C-alpha cells in the first residue's frame, strides 16, 4: 500500500540540475573565470601603473573626452566570445592590452587606468547590459546616463533599480553577445546537454511509471486484508 499512496518521486529536478551543470561547464570550463568576472564588475582591476607603459599612445591628449575617443579607436569593439573564447569575461588591464580589442568592459578598464595614471577624477557606472566611465564633461547617451545605471563607484556605492530600463534592447543585446557569436561547437555541446537532460527526465519518469504499474499488479493479485479495507474506508 505504501508504494501506491506514497509521494511520487520526480525525475525532472535531477534532469534540470544536470542541465544547469552541463551548461555552466560547457560555457565556462574554468568556473573561476565567471566568479572572478562578476567580482570585477563591482571592483574593476584598474591598473594605473600598467597603463603608464602605454602612455605614449595618449601623450598628445589632455582632455578625458579625447582619451575616451582614443581608447575606442585603439580597442575596436569585439564580443567576448571572439576576444576571450567565453560568453562573458571581465579582463585585467594586461589582458586588455594583449588583445587590443574588446567590449565595454575592456574599454572601461583601459580608460579608467589611463585616467587614474593622470590623476583625472572619474567614477564607474554599471547598467544591466553595459559598463562605462563617467568623468567631468562626458556627454550622456541612450546607454550611458544616470537613468539606466544601477550601480556606480564613489559615494555610497549602493545598488538600485534603474529608473529607465529597455527590456527589448537588453534582450537583443544578450542574444547577440551570448548566442549569435557563440562558436558552433559550443551550440552543439548545449544541444547535447539538453538532449541528455531530457533523456534523464523521460527515462526516470518511465521507470517510475513501470514501478508503480508493477506494484499495482502485485497488489491486485493479493487477497484483501481487513486492515487495508479499513484504511481505504
């Protein structure tokens, strides 16, 4: 009777946990890269000393806006899949100069390091899909303004919901960065993981179904016991 009335075990939770683990390992064979990158969002590894090695690249510039433009010219925009072989990665200054290309995180790190090497005040702002450097005289844009930021260095450094959030643009940005530029073999790996997780769930459910059916058949073949009848009533 216990097999029939006990809580049925679900195999979908193990399948989902397997899929999550598979996806994380497929995207980040070295999981520490993801943990480190998340930490660097809130504490970017700005390195003024390393930036001084490349001071000649900015020697003819004085205004932070000019340095900002030069950084964008020297570091063509490139998604992390292409630059670092990962869906999302926050580099060090040394890694940024080694690649001489990257997305907003790379540009932020280089610009902040150069400004820091010159003792030019600035602070760093973070939105759900973008990071950038704020400095005196910087012009606002649709993706770089106080309304879309949820964190900024300096002051209280508190987290807050953005006053303005473009869900459609954010979804398009995530799709482009994480899926569109994903290498084909990574997509195949994710598809294999999904199929294996589905197989685990279906196989487990089938096994549970056959076990319950077998228990029911065995129970029907046994004579009724007075205690069982009383319990059923």
